[in-house]
């Protein structure tokens, strides 16, 4: 029996959590978002020590992405969303359409990919990363500001376009898809009241019945979405938006849920995302990767920056918004993996797309944080929150 073999799950768990600990200290030391450091550590570990996932790590990573997406939706105050719906919709739609069209045309006419492969490329390059952006907003104390809310709402619009495009182009239209739509509608209508009642009645109990109820609904909708050949993060996002008022009115509950999610579950997600990048495959396809990176980020800059300026944001803040909208991770990897598993793209095309997605999770965010961080929108640090 080897120390890190399947027969010793505690050693595997210690290795992954140890990497997460390193990531947290490095992020704190250099003032970076932990998500970015964890992705980079995952790339290094995946290529140097050949770090691999297994079934339960995949589950923890998947649950982390579900909860991150839920929390990202829950951070958007309904009143602020209504007030900023126009700029969020314009920025979000431009952020989706510009790279989607450019990447599709580039893959089809320059790289001569097959039509379905070009569609996957366009969808994968269109995305933002709710997981990365939300983590950065929280750690930078921007999530509660109107500025941070605008970015989160814009990301929601962009990724909604991605999901709709993937669904319209490739989804199976059957009774399971109808069941998913009905289930999301019922959950959005009923869960906020149910969750509020449970939290008010049992909010301080250590067993946290409210959290357990929330986890059950999120996992149930994810199961239906998976059966319908969709993705569990979509209903999680809608649930977050629906429950935003409930959690925002109970900051101590929201803080506990956020700490649980980002303290334990999300490191598995970000570390796993890093392990998906093969440096050898990336080197072989470096030309394609560089080209797609330029196409995606360039299209986002050309489309989003003027729109942000048109809505009154100064150049520095417009640049920050643009770079945040240029990130990619969750839906980019989902779209690429969907294309691979359904044989729309080859393994080499998948490696190129996923590498670009990972790069856009790291590079634009680092530039945004180092050169364009909007310090004037940072909220005061809260103290005394349990």
C-alpha cells in the first residue's frame, strides 16, 4: 500500500488540504485572491507531482462550485440589481456576444475547425468566471458596494447568455429539461420563504437546519440538471438571486455560510481547475492558445471598456470592470468538457480551450488587482461578526 494510494484517503486529503493551506498563506502574504493562487498551485502540482483527483475530491470540488455560484447570486442585492439593470445588461451582453462571435469565426475560418467545434470554442471563450470574480470581490471587500454589485450582475448576464447558447445549440429537448425549468421556478418561488422561516426558528442551532435544507435543494436541482444534460451551477445561481434578500438581512448567517464555503470547499475546486492544465499539451498548442487568449481578451476589451466608460466610470475603473469580465473558469471548462464528452471537439482542441480558460482566470485578474484596483469602492472591514 503506497502512502498516497487509494487505500489511504486521509493522506490524499492531507495533501490537498495542505496545498490549500499553502495557497491561503501565499495569498495573504502577497495580497492576492486565494482562488488565483490555488489555481496556480494546482497547475504546478498537476504537472510536477502529477496530482490527480478521485471521486470524492471531484464531489467536493463540484459542491464548492455550486456553493460559490449560489453565494455569487446571493451577493446581488435585488434593489441594486434593479437600479443597475441597464448597465449590467449592456455590459454583460456585450461581454458575451463579442468574444463568442469572434472566437467562433476565428476557429471556423482561420483554424478551420468543424462547425460544432467552432461553436464550442465561441461558447467557451464567451464566459466570465463567477467563481473567480466572486472570490475576488469578497476578498477585496468590493462585493457589497454598488461597483462590485455591477460587476457581479454583469457576470450573471454574460454567463446566462453562455448557458442559453449551449442549451439552444446542443441541449436535448425532452421532459427532463421541462422538469428542470419547473423545478427551478418552484424552488425560486418557495425556498426564500422556507429558508427565512427555518433560519428565524433555528438560526443559532449548531446543527444548522437552514444550511442543510439549502444544501438539499441545491443538490436536488443539480441532480435534475445533470439528468437533463445541463449544469447544476445554473439553478444554483438562480437560487442565490432568489435568496439574496434573506441572507443580506441576516449578515451573521451569510458570513457563516461564506466562511464554510470558501474555507473548505472552494480550494478543492480551484486546485482541481489548475490540475486540468497540461503544460506539455499547452506547449504543443501554444500558438492556438495564444491566439484564442488574444481573441477573447481583445474582444472583451473592445466591447466592454467603451460601454463602461459610457456609463460614467473613469478609465481606471472601466479597465477594472473590463478585466473582471475577461476572466473565465467555471462555464468555460464546462463548455469545453461538454464538447469533448459529446465528441464535438478533439482532446487537443479541449486542451487548448481549457488552457486559455485557466489563463483568463489568472492573468486578467492579476492585472486588475495590481494596476486598476478601485480602492475608493472598498468597504470598511467588519469586526465582531460571529
